């Protein structure tokens, strides 16, 4: 009974500590992401904007219920040239659950098109989140940013590969930076 009481107290402490925690670094704000791509064979490019990529995908499927993501892969040469550095030592972040991050990476993998974020600096969009385990895309530029959406899953995968805890908890947090002054963050966010 004492063990249950201690566990309940620790769970309450963790919930209290993370209440209101957005998952982005201090000084950053949350913004929208815009996707530009083709949703019909031979049709024109269209644009959708939302607070997250699942929100954008819902808009795409409303416009074209038969939409399917075409096969897409970012070349390893493109990935290697763009990476600046990766950090797993992020004291300002809480950990995400490894399996839920894998789900987020799988969801983002293969997304095609161009993704756009308004000018920052220091603005992020939560592109994936399930069970309080999030993937953020952040723009540190004071100008708008457009990238290949396929890079999101590649960067998040790098964080997963390098930043998992070495214990049985299977938690993860990390941030990978691009030379063009944007980054991907994996960590806890209430969702």
C-alpha cells in the first residue's frame, strides 16, 4: 500500500510539473505550418494551413477523399549536406515516450510537398503529437522558411537513433539543427 501511495504521489508531481508545458523552448512561440502540393493527378498545386500537420492532412482529405501520398525519399546526400548539429542534452525539455515518437515518425515519413513557416525568429509548429510525445518544426530565421516536408521524419529519426535513454524507460528528447537556421525538436508536449 505504501508503494502505491508513493507511486501516486510521484505521478501527481510529474503531472503538476508538466501542466501548461508547451514543449517548446523558452522564448519560442507556436505558429502555423503551410503545405503546398498537388492533391489530384495533373491538377494544380494547392495550399493548406494549419496548427499541425494532421490538421493539414484532414483539410487535404476533405478536398480529395481519395488522396494518397506519392512515394518520396529525401536523398542521403541532401540530408548530410543540410545537418548542422544534434543535441540530446536539453535540460529545458521533458522526455517523450519512444514508441509514440516512432508512431509520429512513421506518420510523417513519406509526406511530400513543400512546407512553409512564417518568419520568426523563434517560432515552432507541432507537426506531430500523440500521447504527449511531440515532434516540432522550428524556424529561427527572421524570414519565412520553405523546406521539403520529407526532411521532418529524417531529422526526427536521427534524434530517435541518437538520443534514446539507455535505461528501460524508453524515453527520448533531442533537437537537430539545420544549417539554414531551422530545427526539429522531439520531446514531451501535452496533446
